């Protein structure tokens, strides 16, 4: 009781104080972890402020937003206020503010909308506050707020008319003079935006403005005939915009815009339960007419979302879900505003926000995801982050990994991706050792689940033994132990899946180390044995599939780094011995297949021969002929040896005969010039052995060079004939299909033939060059050449005739 009294007094002091510091502190503490003492105390104080004087709290929070220079505090203050007013909206007694308090709130709220610092994301939160105040002023007090109409008109005339649309579409029913003031300008800007949209959201906001204006005009009591005339003009603008988008093949743009409109229409139909019944038939008429016109000019995908919108009109949602939907929508707006605040910060500033453990998990997750986006852009060379900033990220990341408050969830998984980007920059690009990361993974104090996950996130090639071996010594025994299949079915099998994934990653990094061959073999046998046992049970197939899905994702990530996948890495995959697609392994497989095919062919020939002999034997028996005599295998072997020996004797005899014939005179040939001396014989020294050896050595070298050239040509031809070999050439992946090759891959133009032609015969070379460049002539060109030749021939004939006539003394008169 005493504690409650103290909180009440403290809340009243905060509300009446001219300073905003205490309230700002409470707002910051409300975005801390809910289990912290600061959050619990601040939540109690804030709730007492709401119960004591919500109007005064609204005014104070608006002043915090207006006066603070801290963008995060400003965003939090209006978000917390919008959430509070959304809850108060359902409590009729508490939702009605006094006219005096509303007068003060209106004076502060208008400048908040028109401030230069107010972003579009802030407007989306402020519109809920504006809507609540309009509901109090117009509906509950039956008063007017003309200053808001001037504000909307000012926003519509500015460079950002979408801010006016955002404020207008959330308004409850207002009075006629308010609508008359903003009608023309708002619809003019909406028509311009819907015909020339810059973003999907802008197009959707313009359509929402048309619908909302139709509903507001119906509420004011305007004549239905005049409304129908206006409706035709608006529908014409919408239809022209849709046709234009379809012609530009931007139907996906149209689908996204209509999906956004569907969310607005569903929320707006049940937004203000206390202002009267749901949309009437006349109010829904504009939406139905617009959707019917759009449905006639769009494709199948757009028609589906159009039918969903039509169903909202015919089958409205249950109003009971409205409060939850409003709260959810408010959280989405805050997340969007929080992201807009963070996207201009550096990676180091974002990581510091994430390292602040006082923040709530959702805000921290948005921060770490933005860090991952920045580092991913740096890795893909889209942005440049200084190396000094990367070095400052290292200790912060290790402290985040060791933080006990970070559970093994989506946040930790994003943190692993961030670690991977920083590790790639430091280990691969800078060639530095990140000893803190190695010690974290190799430490026995680190939880196995976290250590294995961070280890498998390192998708680059870990070539530093001092980095890999300590991690292997810590993880090896644990992985081998945890790879034992679980004995019970209804247990958490994530440990076994992680062990399987860790074993695969460990084997990849150790496979290039010859000293660790036994460890790799043991891991592989353990993984295979574990899989065999689990599949044999026929009950844990789902666990095995999950493990293989995780391994598949790892393989895809590994290939992005080992191949030239956009990270600027070296194309080292073809040189890996374990790559089954490199040229040597493919050649080995091809030779083995050819040898197997030859053996199979020999076996088939032997079988065919045996079958033919058996058929022949059967036919001989039928004819009554004696069977063929076949020698035994021993006799065949002896016969072969005899033949070989006889061949050797014959060869030796031939050698002896040749030597004898060389000494004896040849009698079988008559030499007609015998005894006639034409040239003096050249005497060659018989004992010139060094010259003969040199000649033989040169011949041997020429033979070896020719054999090497033939082998190289054969290997190059084999590689050139392989369609997959192009994937492993230098430069593959740098220039894609249809892109000009690098200069070092281009073939030089062979102009030797032309040069030789010019050297031999200049005229012939020029003619050949002209003929080569001219190409095939058209029929018209050939006809013109023929006519030209005929004219030349006629001119020559006429000239000769005239010359002959002059020589003969004129024309003959015969």
C-alpha cells in the first residue's frame, strides 16, 4: 500500500514538472528487457501516469518529441503514446479528454506534424495520435479543428504530399467545411501521384486517399448525383494508371500496391466502432466499382487480390479483432521507424547498439540485421568499410558471442553471419590471425552448440594451421561422441544434427592436411556408420533428412567462396584433389570406363567364340563327322614356347646370313659401271665413336621432343573437346555468357596470309582483301554492275566505229 502511494506521488510529480528528463528516462527504460529492475520500475510509474491524467501525459510526451534532439528518444516517445491512446480508445470513460487539455494538445501536435525533422515514418505514428484527438474533438465534443485542415493543406502543397495522405486516411468522420477546405488540393495531388508513382507505397496511398475521400463526402451528406460524377473522374484516373502499369509490364508493382490497399481497407472498415456502424452499401460502392474496372484489364495474379478486396466488402471482418490489429500495426510502424533511424549509422555504431544488453530483443535484432547487411555489401564490394573499423568490430563481436543473454535463436544465427564476414576480411583479405575467435571456438567453456554453429559459419578456406588445429583438438572428441545415434525417439535430436554438421565442416578443413588423414577418415566412418544405423531403424529418417539439409546449405555457402562467386576469391576449386570434376579425375574416370568397356568387349568376343565352337561341334555330331581335335592348355602353352624358340633361331640365322653376304660379293646383280672411277671416294674414320654417339643423342632428343609435343597436343585436344573444361579455365565466371572476354583470353587476329599476299603480289593481296571485306553482293548491286559493263562496251564499240569511219573518209552511202 505504501509502495503504491509512493508511486502515485512520484507519477504526479513527473506530470506537473516542467522538466522532461524524468519522463524521458522512463521512456528509455520501457525499451529495456522486461526482466530488468529499470523496466519494472518504469512500467509501474508509467501506468500510474496513465491512470492519473492521460491527457497531461499525452501533452508531456508530445513536448518530449518536439524538444528532444535525440532521434531515438523522439521515436520512442510518440510510439509509446500511440500505443497508450490505442488502448484508451476502447475505454469510453478514460478516452474522453477535456476541451482545455485538448486545446493544449492541438497547439503542440500541429508543429510536430510540420517540423522539418519529422520523417515519413514519424508521420505514420503521429497519425494515430491525430486520429485520437480528432475523435475526441469532433465526435465526443462536437467541436471543430480547422487548424488540422490547414496543416493537411500545407503538407499536400509541399514536396512530400504523401505525408498529407498518411494523416488524412486515418481520420474518423469529420465535418463538411473541413472536407471542403482540403478536397481539391488533396485530390489533385492524389491524381498526380497515382498516374506517375515513384514507389508502390505512394500509389497505394493515393488510391486509399480516393476511397477515404469518397467515404468522408458521404458522411457529410453531399448529393449522391454529384458524388457519382466525382466518382467517374476518380475511377478514370485509377483505371488509366492501372492500364499504364500493365503496358509497362509492371503487374508485380500493381499487385503489391493492391495488397497494401487491402490491408488498409480491412483495418479502416473496423477502425472506429464508436463512430457508427460499419461501411454502408453506398460507402462500399466506390471500392466495388473501382475493383470491377481494374479486374477487366489485369492479369490472373492481380485478379486474385482484387477478388480478396471484393470479399472484404461482401464479407466484412469481425470487429472484435480490431484492438489486436491496431497494436500489431503500431509495432510494425515503430519497427519501420527504428530501422530508418539505424540505416544511416555505421557498422560499429550499430554493433554497439546491439551490444547494449539493456535493449529489448526486437530492437537488437533489427540492429544486428542491419550490421549484417552492411558487412555483406562490403564483402561483395558494394560499399567500403575501413580496416580500422573492422578491427574495432572484432572485440565487440567476441563479447557479444560470450554474452549469456543471447540465446541460441535467430539473433545468434545472424550474429554468426556477421562473424563470418569479419573473419573473411581479416583472415583472407588481410591475412591476419583472429586469435580471440579461435580461442572462443576452441575453449572448453564455450557451449558445444554455439561453438559448432560459429565454426560452420566460417565458409572460407582456413589455411592457417595455427587457427584450425586448436579448434580441431577441442571439437574432435566432442563431435565423435555426439555422433552416436540417439537411443530414444522422443528426444531433442538437435545435438546429433549439429555434431553431424560440425563433423562435415571439420573434415572439409582438415582434408588438405596429410597429417590429419586418420582424423578425417575416422570422422567420415563415424558419420556413415551413424547414418546407416539411424536409417536401419526406419524411424529417424526425418532426423537424417534434417542433417542433410543443413549440410546442403553448408556446401552451397562453401561453393560461393571456393569458386568465383562474387566475393573476389580465387578460382582454386579445380586444383583441389578432392574435386571430382577436375580434369585429371575426369580423365581417370574416362580411361577406367574405356578399359572396362574393352574388357567387356573381350568377354563378349570370347563368349561368342565359345558359342560358335559349341554350335559347330553339335552340327558335326549331327552329320556324323569326327569331332575337332583340340590341344590341351598345356600343349598349347608348349606349342607357343616352341614357336617362340623357333622364331629366335630363325632370327639368329638371318643375322649370320646377312653378315656372310656382306663379306661375299653379290652375284645376283650386274653392275654396268664396275671399274669406272667418277669421284674420289671419301674415307670415313672407322673409330669416330664420339661423333656417332653425338648423332645418336641428337636423334634421341628429337624423338623425345616429338613425343612430348604429340602428348601435349593430345592432352590439349582432349581438354578442348571437353565441354566442361571451360568451367575450370582462368577467367571463367568473371565474364558471363554474352559478355566480352578479358584481353588475356582474346585470340589475336591472324593477318599473316594478307601480309604474305602483299609481299608476293600487292595487287593480288589488295584484291583478296577487298573481296574478303565486300562479302556477298545483292541482286541490285549485281544488276548495276552488269549495266555498267554493257555501257562501257557500247562506248568502246562506238569509239572504234567512229575512228574507223574517220580513217576511211566518212560514212559509206551505200
